[in-house]
């Protein structure tokens, strides 16, 4: 048991981000146990944002990573 004036917080998971070039676009991805997941897309082309392959949370195909 802990006696403290501050609340005892559980350990915080460290999130690792990586900038990648994926299928011709620059993206920010999160490193997970399954692989890389898309977090953010950097593009000036609005059609890339409508493409389902660049949706946030999508697991990346390792063959398309440059």
C-alpha cells in the first residue's frame, strides 16, 4: 500500500513514432507489435486523404515501405 499526497498512477506506455515514405507518400507511423500503423499523412494531394490505404490506424504492408 502506498501513502502519498499525490495519486498513484499506473506506468505510462511509451509510444514510438517513425516517419516513413509509404507508397510514394510521407507518413507518421506508430510502431506496434504487429508492425507499423498509420498515424498521420503528410500530403498536398487531396486524393491521398480519400484513399482507404492511408486511413489512420491502417496496418502497413512492409513491401511498400521505402
